[in-house]
């Protein structure tokens, strides 16, 4: 095989390989410069001070508002909302699983429709002396439901059941 240019204007194999090497070096240089001047976004989830929200909400709540005294290391609260008929606390575990606590003055059926639509009954669980109805939702979501008087408490989670039950056991009204 000849490494000289063909008389018909077609490049030789050596010309093609040299051109591809130059293009590859240019692409690698652009990639390297891009990596040098860009930063990884990291964890964009903003933490909220749920303790302050709980302290402000408890005196005006018409029900026993539940919250953990503290979150385990690596966990963070991502949302906390209160109105006279509802309390919400959303947290992310250190494994980035979600656990949401809802306390609402709705019937169980309405609360399940609103917060756990598509879930199906899956038995009961006794956690810290309270009986919870277990529901299994789409995409592995776990829901725990308890109803007392006018108040329905619902836990929605993507975390493993043992983690969720430990979290529920940590909830208190003080």
C-alpha cells in the first residue's frame, strides 16, 4: 500500500489516520477545558429548619402535631408546612430516600386518595405502641396510615420499611 497521495485526488490511508488523530486531540482538548471550567452541581436539595416551624405551629395546632426531636445524621428536612387543618414534614434520608409525614383533618379514604393514590392495603404494623395500616404503592412506595378522631396521619416513603418504622417510632408530640 502506498503512502503517497493518489493521482485521482483521494487521500491515502496515512492522511486519513493523521486527520482523525488531529480531530481526536481537538475533541479531547475541548473536553478537558470544559471539565476544568465547570463545577459539579452537587446536592441541590435545600434544607429547611423544621424545628422552628414545629415550635411555631404547635401552639396554634388543633391536634397533636408529630415531629422527630432530631433527625439522624445525614438526614435533612426538605419541606415543612402547617395550616390549621394540616401539617406536612418531608425529609430525605442519608441514602436520598424520601419520607413524608402528613397529618390532616380528612377521612382515611380522602387522605389516601390525596397522598397515596394507587396504593393497596398490605396489612398492619405495630410501631411504638400504635397500630398503622400498611399500604403498598407504585414504584415501591410504602405508606403507613393511622386515624384517630378527626385526624389522619399518613407516612409516604421510598425508604426501606425498617427505616420508615424507625422514623415513625421517633415521632413525638413534644
